[in-house]
C-alpha cells in the first residue's frame, strides 16, 4: 500500500474576502490538527479499502488554488471541499503503470466552514469529504457517491 499524507502550504490570503467568516473558521482547528485528523480518518478506513489504495497522496491545503477553481467552474473557494485528481481504478490500464500518484486534496477552511455552519464535528466533516474523494478513486461518480451517502445516512458535505 502506498498512501502518503502531507500538508502543502499555499497562497490563501487572496481568498480572505469575508474576514470574520475566515477567522471563525480558522479558530476551529489549526492546519496541523486538520492534517492529523485527516491522517487519523485515513488510518481507520476498513482494510479492504485502505489496502486497495495504491500510489495515492492526500494533501491538506487551506483552499483550492485559482487554477483549480477555474477548472472546476467554482466561484467561491468555500464551495470546493475536496478534490480527487487521477485515474480511477475502473479506468486504469496496464499502460498506467509507473504513473505519478493520484492526489486527494482536502481544503481546510471550506471544510471547517461547513462544520461551523452545520454543527458537525470537524472529525466527521473531514472523514466524510475524504471518503467522498476516495470514492472517486474507486470510480464512483458524484451522483453515485451522493446516493451511497444518502443510503448510509452520512451527510453529503461535498
């Protein structure tokens, strides 16, 4: 199994358009606590999922960068909680061997804003966004993930 979790520092000052919202969000959990919580969520995944994941890097950032927001047609940086970039397992071929790792991004400030607004714990929000993005790694679409989340009683925070 090859899963790595890392924090990447990004330029997030330009996204501080609502300073009071941002400060209330940041106060819930600092960047290192967020990274450690994401790592814990990853480590408690059932073995059948965790062991099936290979060559995946989970990155925590404050927000998605402007290029990602444009590419995803997202107006507010608070509207994108996480992102999977890679080739899902069901779309892979033997020619994908040796490829760069797949990436799962978890965006701290948008996730914590959802926690604050919904009353969910940060641990739960982080785990749900992580599971949603891992679902994409396994080949599930957003619609399929929403259906699974509804059936399992998990909130659709994505």
